């Protein structure tokens, strides 16, 4: 997901997206260890998407406290 798309989301939507990505990451990890993951690059992409979402969540929370 592009950072510009994520910036348009509100804090509740970002938290829901993080929850979803954590679930996907868990499933991909299990598939990876069982050697059933079709695209190993999905694991890396999901980790990076989660990091983007968590970074934007922290920034939005900080802006909310500063305001």
C-alpha cells in the first residue's frame, strides 16, 4: 500500500489495518515455515506495510497530543 493512501486514513482505520496486517503476517509466517508460501516476497512486503502503518499511527497520535 502506498504511503499517500495510508496518510488519508484516520487513526481507527490505521489501527484496523495494522491488526489485519499482523494477522496476515502470522499466516504467512506459518506457511513459510511449512514451506507452503507461494511468494516469499509477500512476507517482506507485509512486514514493510505494517511498519509504514505503525509509523503513521505513531505520528498521528503524536500530532493529536501536540494539538
